[in-house]
């Protein structure tokens, strides 16, 4: 391998949270040779052909996504809420996971996955005699060697990390959805506090035996109180230290609540939309910019931020109202109007070319429903535990709205037969919401 490929520049990028003067709040990304990345893509393509990881891993795997992991978790919470059973979750955080992968463990994992020796030697060559420098405001530092961890910003690193974690934890993962991984984000689920404590301790021992370390401060515990009786109190400990207990947790960008509701997630998405809005407010409020162009920017950058994870939402009327109010405020400002101008919402939408967000929300949900219907039976979304159990007696009062019922409501409102979902092209046409 050319020596030019062995050199890289490390650029620290602030995570937009915490103290700006603390090095732990920065993520280091390596700027590497483009030809080196092309070479890594070739190796990755061949590795994927000869290796595989368990279904528990959703990160950087073809046919799997963050939405599938979020959907599984929300569906599990729905089913346990219907059965009035508690659910205990621990969200594991690994300290500097990519940066602390021991090279010896990496070679061991590749051998265990039966990777051909010539490819292992090629990967070893990529990590031999590599040097890097750090880019600062005062210029680049001197080169220094790197003898541990994966290359940040590398095209091959995500899959190498998945292979390592898969081999290290293969015997303790269990079945879906009780254990799910997205790269280094791990969630462990059990029906009891003692069960999830034992599972956490087993994971700690297994991972730390191979050189990884679980963060004592960022690993968090959430208990979903769904049962009407049988309250189980107590703490979950990690190596003798109490794991922080949370009422909400941000999992893969989606806010989970211990009650199983989506109120926090909807509010979080609206805030995310406003954050995108403020970043481009100088352009969106400029009267010299055409309104149609502003509308296109809204459809491309702001609305997707507001509807991330909406595929899994069993929305109620108040949730739709909150999203609609936020959207109309943005669109009115784009047009330079306020409610006092008494311009109708339909006229505002026509000027900027933006369809109602409630219709787009339904489109997202039905698109995901069609995706699930077309997935093979062995796919994770068709796991038996997620399906509605037979003869489950619901409690008193109005039943809590579920995702399945929300989909049925959408199908009825749009007069669509769910059997059409088998035809991808026909389904896409049936649920399409045109922009004005």
C-alpha cells in the first residue's frame, strides 16, 4: 500500500453539547486519501460477501435501518402496555468504542468469521505504520503513530466494528427484540429489574474482557410502568455503581417515554424543525428569494426533520394539531404574513407549494406499513413477540391507541385496500400526496 495512504489528518468536530473546552465533547474525524477510501470500499464489498452478522445488529446493514429498530421497540412497548406488564430497558453506552478497539481483537474476530487470510493481511497492512496529525486553529500538529482503534471516517471501519461486536457478544445477544444493536448503541430489555441487571453485568464482563469499557455515567435505565399491580422497586447497578434512571430516553433520534406515549417525541421533532428553520431564517425570511424556492427548501430540510420517526407514531388529534400549527407558522413567515392578515391556510400552501403535514404524516405511516407487508416472514419486523397476542383482555376505560389501529384509520380515511401493499408501484401511487 502506498505510504501516502498511511497518513491522515484528524479534525475535531464539536458535538454541539456540553462544555466547548472539554475534549470529550468533540468527535475526531480523519481526513484520508480518496483512493484509500476506494480501496476500502473494494475490501468491504468482498468482506460482506463472505461474512454475516446476527439480526440483532441494525447498523450499516443492508435492508436494516434505524426505523426498523425504533419500530420494534415501540411495538414491544405497545404489546406490554396492552398486557399490563412492566418492561425494563438498559441503554448501554461504550466509551470511545471505535477508538478503543484492540487490534488483536479485530484480527481474532476476522478469523472467527472465517475471513480469508489474504484479506486479513490486507486489512493489517492498512493499519501498519499509520500516522496522523491533528488540525487546530494554529495549524496542524506533528505526525504521531496510532496503534489502537479503528480509523474514524473510514469507509471500512463501520463494518469492521460490526464484525468485532458481533463476534464478542454473539453468545450473549439472545433473540430479538430483547437485545438490539445499532453499531455501538445497545439496548437490553427484560421483564424484570433483576433480569436486566443480570444481563447488564454479563455484557459488562464480556465486553471489558475484550478491552471495551461501558460508560458508568452515560449508560441509562428506563422502567416502563405498565402493570396495575406488582410494583418492583430498586436500582440497576453497573459494577457497583447505580445506573441513572430516566423517564425518557433518546434512542436513535427518537424520544421514548416510560408510559409508551409519543408526546415527547412529537415535541422533540417540532423543536428539531424549528432548529433547522432558525439555521436558514436569513434566507427563508428574505423577500428577494422566490417563495417556491423557499417551499422547496422547507420540503427538503425542515419537514423531514419534523417527521423523523413518524412512521411509528400512533398519532392522536392533538399531535397532528401541534405539527400543523408549527408548520403554518413557518409557512406564514416565509410568505411574510401573520394571522392578522387573515390569509387562508390553503392560499399560503398554494404560494409555497407545500402539502399539509397531516397528510404527509399519514403517507409516511402507510409507506412504512407497505414496507412491512412486503418484507419476508423471517424479517425482524415479523417476530412473533411483536404480533398481537390472542385473547388479551384489556383493562377498563378507553383503550390506548395503537399503531395498528392508526394504520387502519388511515386506510379507511383514504379508502385503500391493504392487500394493495403487495404491489410496490401501485401502493406508492395510492398513498402519494402531491404538493400544490
